[in-house]
C-alpha cells in the first residue's frame, strides 16, 4: 500500500470517527401527538425530553385525538409518534396498517392495560376479607351507605354523558342491586364522582362504584377493584351491556383497554436507536397513577409532571435507554 493510499485511508477514518457520533445524536425533526387525557399528555412530554436531551432530536408536540391522529399517521405519515394510543377503537384498522407497514407498533406503554371496574376502598377490603367480588359487596349494603339515606347502600355511577354510565347502569340492573338494598347514585360530573371518593376516605366509610385507571384519584386513594365473577363477553357487551335501554342485561366484566405507542414507518425506519427506546418504554398503572396524583395535587403541567417522573423514578426509566443516553438526560434536569 502506497503512502498516498495510507494518507487517504487515514483521512476517511478520521472523518468517519467524527461524523458517526454526530449522526447518531441527531435524529432530526420529530412530531409527537399529545392526546387530551393526562396520562397521554405526560407520556408525550416524557418522550419529548428523552428524544431531545438524550438523542438530539428536535421535537414538536402537536395536538392529538384518537381517530384523527390514527387517520393522519396511517394516510399522511404524520405525526411521527403517538406515545399513548388506546387501540380498541381502531383495532381492525391498526392491524391492517401494521400488516402493510404503514404504522409500526411500539411498546404497550400501559403495561397493565387501562382498567375499568367497580372499586371499594382498600381499608374496607382489608377489614372484610370475604369481599372480593361485586356480589360479595352486595351482601353488605351497610358497609357502603348512601349519603342521602344511610339505610341503603350506594353504587356510584360515572357522568351521564360517558359510555361507562350506560354499562354501569346495565350492570346494576343485571345484578338486581336494587333488590339487595342498593341505589344507583348519579354523580353527574367527574368532579362530583371524585369528591364522593374523597369524602369516603376522609370519613373512613365505605364506597362502591365505577372508576378506572390510570388516574390521579387511584394515585391518591388506595382502592381495590372487585371481580364480577365472569370473564368479558364481547358480544354481550357490544349487543347489550354498552347499549342504553337494553332490556335484559347479563352479568359481564369490563374490557381491558390496551394502549400502545405508535410510530409511522418512515420515522421508525430512519431512527433506529429511538425506535428501540419506544419499543422498550412502558410503565404500570401504579406508577403513572402516582405521577398523575402529584400533578393534580400540585396543579402542574404535563411537561412538569414528565420532569417529576424523570427525577423521581430513575431506577425505572434508565432501563429503557443506553447508559450514555441516560446520563445526558439526567444532566439536563
């Protein structure tokens, strides 16, 4: 090999050694959809910080909602990422989009799934180990007194314009709960539903009703979800449980809603290290409930809640990224 060849090789090697890290650190312009509910808003801002401070991306947060965001990602290839996307409403369309390669599915960000059901305070469950199912609870109306008539038990419904209002009403009827000494309490608004739980804990009295996770309330108050004693029957759910005015509702369990991270094919293809992160990053409901509770109590933004997450759950999130990326993120906080 001539001296000229050696010199050219050395120049190329030096150039590559300088350019390669810069390319790895710069993933370019990225758009992330921020959905309207708090857990998804925190997820979007969490990912923004990781991508910007760890991977050198330039991130724009855009407003998102379930159906429009999926349609845009599937048909237009934008936004690049939906951090927390609840897939049940578009499952068939998503399966087709993944099959054809237009959309790439990342981690199941809510590792437990998004859960719905009827809950009681854990202090009631601990004091009454015989209560593990809804029907067990219905044997004890005295433990769940209605505020307006303590001679009756209360089951708290969710707001009237939510779909869970229909399912809770139908399940109350399927259980014949009125004949077991219970009344169905119409809370009217999310605030009144939350307030009924807060009062129960303040007064150390029983509470029974509909709630869901992840939420700030379940981060603040330790609740136990009761079993309905049967599995989820989708055909019964779609045909009756979730249908207003269904004449003969049957006992059923709420479905588990699944939430994944979605990416467009173009983004997933061009950003391998970030794609690997988005396929690894997930958290359980207990963790995000705690973060939501902190956000609610302190009236902080989604970005502030994401920073709180990074500062207080280091043992969790540092498992999702290489050590050098984690150090960059920690240094930015």
